[in-house]
C-alpha cells in the first residue's frame, strides 16, 4: 500500500478540541477535569457539549435497565 492510497480525513484545531472533549466525556471523566484541560469552565462545557450529555443520559438509562433486568433474573433464581 502506497502513501497516496491512504485516505485520511482532515481535522481542524477546533474539530480536534471538540473530539478531545467528547471522548473524555464519553469515557466518564468529570466535567471539571475536562474543563480544566480545555481551559474552560464547567458551565461552558455543559453549554457547548450538551449533545454529549444527552447521549450519556441515554447510555445511563440503558445501563440501568440492563442492571434491573439482570437483578430480576438473579432474584428469580433464588
């Protein structure tokens, strides 16, 4: 494979910053930690990346539902 055969998407500095923040949030890092890394306040992170928090909320609901289902199965076995 030649270098010219590889397609690499370009990303701006702003895009990299956004990706960095979104990845950290999705991995469960505290908002204050992410804000400090980006030189922002937690309020700014909440305002700017609210879509990320909506996705995390959906993941939390799924995780909680799965825990309840697992508990119900475990309880039924006793």
